[in-house]
């Protein structure tokens, strides 16, 4: 009975992840049809009161279909790892990643209109990797290793580099993800690594 309940809950979380990504594509279609008018209206603009709504809206907006296409695979992979291993804490984790990461970006980001789900991607990346070390469970460490092997190179995205790319959103998203791993217990029901008594 417990297994069926857990499978049902996992199914709902996977459907929610798919619906979120589908919503991003629908919003991108509307944005494109309106000449990307949503970006200046709802993007995050650091230290401007009019840009505060971007803390929540920024992950939903993109500058092109190519921009969203680049974010979709890591969103699906890391989102799948997240919904599989972090059960009841999903809302809390995302609240910290989006809220803290967005506030830090609004306070310290460069003057620009910041858009895109890459801050969320880096937040999930930071959370998954940090939680692997915090929880010390086989499942979370395995997830951390998988993320590191596939997307470890994205760590360079937190450094200034390519023009037009919000490296600050990447940096503050990763910091927020690490903070979420330290602050929130994620109720992963998995065997933990134990020290071996060699006496």
C-alpha cells in the first residue's frame, strides 16, 4: 500500500514537472507573438521597484526559442532527480531557490533585464550536489554524481563571460540551492552511508 502511494505521489510530481516545462513553452509562444513584450514588463531589473515582480516571473521568460531550448534538457533532468528524491520538501526548496536567488540578484545583479530559467537550473544543480554531501545517502550521492558528470561543466556559468548571459543569476541561483540543501530536510527514504568499525 505504501509503495503504491509513493508511486502515485511520484507520478503526480513528474506530471507537475512536465506541466511546468510545457507552460514555459506556452509562455514563450505568447512572448514571441507579442514581440517579447513580456520581458521588459516582467523581467527582473536589479534595484528597481518595477523589477521586483521579476523575482517570480524571471524563470518563466526567455529571449528566444533557442534560449528556452538550451534550458529545457537540464530542467527536465535535474527536475526529474529532484521530484524523485525530494518529496514533501519540493515547494520549500523551490521557494528558497527562486526567492533567495531572485532577491540576491535584485540586490546585487548588474543593470539589465534578467530573464530565463537558468537561475532555476543552477539552483537545482547547487541543491542536488550540496544535498548529496549533506544527506550522505546512497540515493542523493548518486544523484549528485550523476549531475556532476553530466552538467559539472556548467559551474563555469557562475563566472563573468559570454555577453548577454546573466552569470549573476547563475551564481545566486547556485548559492540559493546550496542554502536550501543546508536548511531543508528533504525526507529521502534511502540507506545512508555508515562508518565502518574496524576495531
